[in-house]
């Protein structure tokens, strides 16, 4: 479990891990990074209470290094990644290990179920669980059991983690997707099961949501430039939306009919958002359209801007090749 600035959530999450009904041996390795709250003190106190809990240091504070530190310190042949912001159902480990054995997969996971407490957090959870908000990835919206591009959060055979060299330290974000891509390229199976669901708490404001998805868009562009097959049609939709909305708004000054582009997007998001939240309280449903727009436009803007070096000639050539590949797959 990578842990940083999680003093408020760590005890709850760790309690869900220690409360598993799995009958085999279990260890929990907390890779703790430098925090602005009392995360380290909370982690050390929890480790003192239960001998199955160990704390290792993550000097960089970054997620990929935390994961690799924790994996290196662990000893068992199955490694389960856990998010300190989440909560596992009591049968989680028992279920995923059964599926791991039945499928002979390299990695097994399921669906991420965001849970909200406040109206805005509930609106964010609804948007992130919908096809309109996040596309059709099974780990977001559900689906049938079978091979998948990526799963949440991931239970791995250690032999496969060692075979592909662990999590890439080059990826501050999207390291799980990148890891699963390398596993698939090496011949391993990443298996999605609707039996597996993990709850977590999403961001609690539109500002922090926008920051999260802007960075996610940046790293998705890096992933697309680095790896053939990492870009699909749903990943191009947000940057296209940004270009249409921004271009239409700017161009309408010279040619007023172009205002239909941002206007049409606003209507589509409003209608779609109200539909997916039709069974929710008014305080939640009125926030969903703006939440959807925040998801789309911040992710799309991050993808378009990219990380430093994203506009180098080599990076542009790689990304252009990926876009052409997507167009070729769609035409077939």
C-alpha cells in the first residue's frame, strides 16, 4: 500500500484489509512517503498494534517507487495492490485468489466503486461510474468477466511482476495501466471480474478533481507516445471536445454559428448528467453536468498540453502514429 498524506483514511483502509476472511498467510506492507500530516505516526501506531503490518520508507514520496519498495519488502507469491483511499470488502482476497487460480492470469482485478459523502463528492462518484463520464472501461463501468486492458486495483502473481521489472518509475501517473500493458505484451493475461469491487473516496471538490484529471491527461499522452496500442478512441474524445469547445467559442466572434459547438456540448452534458443522476437528490443531480464537463475538459486539456518534451519532434511522431493506428482500427 503506497501511503502519503492519508492520516484521515489509513486506519479505515487498513481495517478493511486486516478484516479479510482469507484463511491463508497475510502481510501488509505500508510504503510511507513524506507527508504534511500525521500519516507516518498513524502508520507506525497501526504496525505496533498488529504484527502483520510493516512500514517501509519511500523517500521519493512517488507512487511507483512506493509500490516497488513495498513489493521488494514483501515475501509471498501473490501481491495485492491496495489504495489507502479505499476500502476492501471482506471477501476480496479470497475471491481474487480463487479467480487467479481458475484463470491462470498474471493479474486479477475488478471495478472501482467511488463513494461520496457530500453532494459534490456524490456527483463526482456518479460521473466517474458512468460511460458518459469515463468511457466504457470495465473497471469503471462494469462488464463481463474476461481479459481486459487494465483492472482496479490489481492482484498479481509475483513471478509476473519480476518478469516485467515491476512498476515503471518513469510514470508518476498511469503506472498501473502501463504495467498491465507490459504484462499483456509479454503474453500474460490481465483478467477483469465483475465479482470484484473495491470502494474508494474520490476527490471532494471540482478544483482538486480538475487538477487530478489534468495530470492524468498529461500522463496518458506520455503513455500513448511511449507504447504502441496504448491509445483508443475513447482517449481521443476529451481532447477533441476541448478543441471543439474552445475553437467554437473563439471562432464564434468572427462567425456566430460556431457558438453551436460549445453550446451543443453544454446541452449534451447537461441532459446526460441529469439523466444519469435522475434517481439522486436535487443537490447531487444539479452538480453532475458540471462534474462531467470538469472530467472531460481537464483531462482533454492535459492530454493536449502534455508533459515537458511532449511537443518534441520524436514525441509528436510517436503520438501521430498512434492516432493513425486508432483510425485504422476504426476503419476496419
